[in-house]
C-alpha cells in the first residue's frame, strides 16, 4: 500500500513539474541524480520501491531506457536471499554524469573518495538541493538517505528497517549532498556525500536537515 502511494506521488510530482527548476538538457544521457521527490518518512517501499521511484523520475526526463538503482544499503535484501546488500554494489562501474553532463565520478573508487558538492549532486532536472551553500533556499534538505558507510558498505541498524519503516524507534545514515554542515563547515564527516551522520529517526526525515531524498544511479 505504501509503495503504491509513493509511486503515485512520483507521478504527480513529475506531471505537475516545478516552474523554478531547470529542465533536463538535451544531448548525451546522464546517469546520476538526487531525487526531486521527497519522503516524509524512511519508508520508501524497500529497495524495490526506491528503485521504481528512480526509474519513474528518469523516465519523466527521457532517460528511462537505462536501468536505474537507488543508492541504498540494506541488511536483508529479498533479491539477494535476504542477505545484506551494499549500496556501492548496486550502481554499476561508472562513469556517472549528472543532468548537466558534469562528471560525478569515473568509477566506484573515485566516487567514494570525493566529497559532496551542491553544483554536482543535482536532481534529475538539473536543480540544486537546498543546503548550506550560499544563497540556498530554505529549508535545508541536504540530508540524503543512504544507510551506508563512507566506503559504500552497509551501516548496520541505520537503514529505517531496510527502507520499510516510519518508526521513531529506528534511524538512518545520511550524507550531505552539498558536502557542508552548519556555517558551511566541511570538517570531518560533514563533507561526506553518503555518510555524514545519522538522522533523528525514521518517522520524520526533516529534522537535522532532510527531506527523504536519495541518490539514483544508472547501471
């Protein structure tokens, strides 16, 4: 039921559009984006629901011919015999370009060695994600759900029960899409695009600077 509701939100968000957001450029295909669609809770419908959201958003900007996967780790993946799945193993080998055709990373090692950047970690229409960058709109929404350590592996117990829970009793690991913390600090983990800190809980993704967004990669 919740997965159906999420996909409905995707369709509505795509069809309504955003008059202030840039449109996707024409030309060669891109292979990375931050979801423009948000989620109030950590229940994304599991990996299958999150993947479907990535695919629908890509389809809406003419990039649906490729297979898109959410950059999310889980402890029990039904498609992997209920074994753990690491986000880094879901996204192919690269290279990955954003909607403006700027290189995000050329390979998996390069991806996990870099930091967040508001000018690179864009949504599927080429729009920047609200964050700590100068001139950003409010509220801050740079906390991106990953459930992962900085190397792209599973952060156990930090996945909103494998992206199926809206409970205040569980939490999720998030990254900073802009690579910044308060006062534009890039100290320590605050610069990490995939493993900056844990969110408050999975019942509400907004506190501490989130909106329930996640990363999508084309394989």
